[in-house]
C-alpha cells in the first residue's frame, strides 16, 4: 500500500500561501498532519513568466498550432531558456526553504521512507501552483518512489451507477486529432503494439462521432494525440482542421464515459492543464497532460516510455516518473522536456495498475475495489471457515491419508540423514550361505536358512568376540538341538523371534524355540501401512498363547544393549525408558487415519545410511582376531536377505525393488532408534495434536484467501503466489520434520487452494 501525502495551498504567489500537510496510507484517514506557510514571492512569479516566455519562443515542432509560436531556433535563445529555467528552479528552492515551510519539509522527511511508494498531491485552485516545476523539488530526487500530482480542493468520488462490464483487455479510445505539422502515426503505432489492449482509433473525428463513442461504449482509457491549448484555464482540442472543441462541449459524453468506468485520460498534446482541470471537475479519476507545448519527438518518446513502464505493472505514478526521467536524456536538444508531463488526480480515487484495467478475474473499477475492501474481512473469515470445515471433514473421513503419507515420504527422503550406526552389525544369509552350510556338513536341524550347527559355530565366535547382544531374525518354530540349547541358556544376551497372531492382515502365530526363557524372545511383527510401507514401529503389544512375548525384538535388543535402564509407564500412560518418554501413536496422529493402532507404536525415524553387513560364510571363515575387532560391544542381528525374502517398502524406497529393505535391516534400524534416543543422540519423531492441525489448516486457508485479495485479480500473479505459498508450506513442514516434528501438508495445501478458488468466485460475483 502506497503512502499518500496531501499539500493544500490556500492563497497566491502575490499574497503568500497557507499550507496544510496530511500524511497517511492510501484509502485511509490521514495519520499525521501539520500546518505551515509560504511567503509572498513576486520573484518566483516573475521567473515563471520569463521561463514560459522563453520556452514558447523555442523553434521546436510543438503539438500546438504552428502559427501560434514565435520561432527562434538560435543557440542564444536556448541559452536564455536554460538561464530562465535555472533562475526559476533557484527561486522555487529559495521559496520552499522559507522559515514558514520548514516544519512541513522536516515533517515530510521524518515520516517518509525512501523504500515505499509515495504519492504527493498538490491541492490548490490557483493555476500558477500547477505551472511551477515541482519535479525540481529536491524531495523528489531523494525519494526514488515518489511522484507529484495535482488536484483541486473540490472533488467527489464518482459512483458507477451504470453497469461496469468485464473485459479481458484494456479498452482504449484513441483519438487522433488534427495532424497538421506533426507526426501522429508514431503514437498510433505505439498503441497498436499493446498486447493486452483493445484499441479503437478515431482519426480526425467529427464532434458527433466522438460524442457517440464516448456515450455508447465503455472505455478504460481515453487517449488524445494532436493539437491542443489552454486559454483562460479552458482546454481546447483540435479534432480536425475545422473542429475545435472544449471539454464543456463534450461534458455529457465524458460524464457518461466516467460513469461507465473510464479511469484515465492521456492528452499527448500541448498545454493541457485546462483539459485536466475541466475533466477533474467531472470527477475523472486521473489524467496525464503536458503543462506546456511539447515537441513532437518528445511527445512520442514520452508515450513510448510511459506505456513500457505502465504495462510492466509499475504504478501509474512510477510509470510517469520513469517516463519523465527518460526524457531528461533529450534535454540538450529539447530543454526542460522532463518538466512537461504531469498527473492530475481525483483525491478520492486510488490510481489503478495496468492489470487493474482489464479482467483476468480482475477488479474492474475503483468502486468495485471499494466494495471489496469494505467486505474483504467478513469474506476472508467466512471463506476461511468454510474451506477449513470442508478440509477437516475430508480429512476425518480418511480420504487424505494416502496423500499425507506420500508427502511424508518425500519430506523424509529430503532430510539430512546421520551416518551409519556403528553399534549394529547384520550377518546376512543368502543362497550362497545355504550352499556353504551344506558343503561344510552344517545341516543339523536345517529346515530353513540357518542350521543349528552353523548357529552354534556363529554364537561361539560372537561370544568370544564379546558381542553385547545377539538376535536371530530367522524363524525357528521348533526346539533347538540340545547342545545349542545348553549354550544359549548359559548366555542371556541371545534373543530369538516369535510372531503374534493378527486377524487383519491374516498373520498366523509363530512360536519361538521352547527352550528359551520369555526374556530371550521378542516378537517380529511389523506395522505395515495400507500401501505396504513400514513407517511405524511397534514397541510392545498383548501376546497370544503361541507367541508369549509382549516386547518387540528391537526393544528387547535395545534394553539388552543399554543394560541397567528402567523401562516403565509414567502417570500419563506413556512408555519411559531412562528419562526419555516415547509418545504413543494414536489412530489420527499426523496424517494417519488408522482403523486401529495395535499395541504401543511410535514413528520410525529411519537412517538413510544402512548398518554394516557381513555374510554368514565370511564371518564363519574369518580369523577370530578379526571377528573380535568387528563385533566387540556391538549388537548383532542375523537374518535372511535377498530378493523375495521378507522385503519391505520404506519412505526411501517408494516401490523401487532395489531399495526394499529386508526385515532384519528394518529391525536393526528400529533398535538403533531406541538406543540413539535414550542416549540423547537423535530425536524421536513426534506430531502435532488434532487441535494444532486444525489451526494449521485455518492458517493456510486464510493465506489462500489473502493471496487472491492482494493479487488484485491478476491470474498470473495469483498463480505464482499460490505456487510460492505451497512451496513455503512444504518448506515449513520439511524444516519441522528435520527437527523431529511431523506436520501435515496436504490438508492445509487443499485448504489454501479451496479458499483461493472460493474468494476468486466471490470477487467475480461482486464485480457484477
């Protein structure tokens, strides 16, 4: 939002001025103000008259009737003009530095910010105030986003009592008037290049033709190029060589055009202050005119520079300033060219940007904008509430779970993962290892992948190497061979697996070897989501008659490794190991919508770097000294790997066969998570409460509404801002996830887009 400064001048150059300053935000009541004065200045008045006389005597090809100018193209005449301009600028500076004006000048410099857009309105009913070169005020130079316009103290906001029709291009009525002695084809060519404009040309029209166009059609901009002049503060247009009209003679046609939505009049012609004043009395929002006769080449250049800047979404004021400043490069040949273009502004209107003038679902008029501003807060609140309720219902029905879990997988894969956990070693069993066992005659009780003979040799080597905990993830639902059972009973750091029966999915119970104590058994059940991915970890659950362990393999191993640490439920019913609480996953935690959350579950915080592995054959043939270095104080897991052997999807695999993880590796990662958490090396993944998720959805639904409101209807602007908002949403979720918090992304993203669509339809509706 730009800042608006109003300077009200009451008096004359002969008697002095009382000056009142008002500063505030656009379309709001002024927030600051002060009063000052400017003394009588006959010198400034005299310098202005001399400069105007010298300017009018230049031999340039002006857009005014050639016979009305005294031509004198001598270099001496140009020097006299430059001298007169310098004297005028010095007199203006001296006047503005008077003591009575110091308080206003100081107030302006204290309140204004060089980075913000600033509009200054010079409000007076004295013509000489408009004729002064206010663009030379040093305040303009010091504030690059500031431009000065002129206005009359008497003004009114025009209400569009006629229907404002929507259109997809800026509608321009281009009046090409009397072209005697000047080149107007350049203006016509420039207007024809505007891609987002629909231009209708009237070439040297008669008064009835012009009047009919103003009355019967709707226009955003009226453009005039040709000859014009001001006599006694009355503007006169030369439509053709015989027809010369005042604005008063076109009064009802312009009133009709303004009531139909006319926003801007551009008079690329000479001496247009009278035209601007008269149209201002009809409440035209804004006009651009030339304060003095303008050389034909400069008129063409100004139009080119202005259209380029304005069509690139600069504000009207900044576009005029940029065009003015570009004219300065021509002042060696055309002195004072940058002084000529001025804006005449209706103070009740906010100047439109280029995109505001056409309908890309845009707000077509200032009246419509005013209506939107008055109703935007209730609309914002209502639409945010509706979008939130719809998304909350969809989420509660579980329809967003797949999307949320996919988003979770993406965010997990973008994290920075810690390196391999050196505490864990996996001994793998593949087809080559089965063959090796048979070749070596290690076939005792070999009903599957691992014989009791091979397991006995392996345990002896691992025990000698002082492994801290050993677990076999190989199903052994029959008794161990007697010798092996005796060896295991003497070493309580060995853990075998069983499986608890689960109805859905259909998993049958699998018993452990019956010689083991309950403390040497852990269940191997995994929490597998509907899409086959393992994202959760079961720490404990109710046993059955066959598998009587209530702790998982990973928890058994972790507790064995950690030694004398307590594991108990606190007063809130949460599992606490040592001084770390493990939050229990609920049916609606995070993006989940589970039919049930069996047992005590937590989220599995994967390491992307997998544990070290070694094959069974390698370790059985390795020298004991090397084994000792490899396994000392480590957790050892033994399990089957290879294609079609207990493979599972993870957030990192997303269905890629080459990245599926064997069950033994998943159990190793689960064990690592518990140990890392208790030792304070990594964080557990947590989630936000249902109430927090609701607030999160409300926030992004509100952002969706605000994005559309602030984009002022530009489809391109809305699109890239929504895309940027969604990117920011996922970035926030990613930042939270790398800090251990899972926050949903799909539901708030859906809320954002729903709210954006609904507010866009609302804006479109109020345009009618």
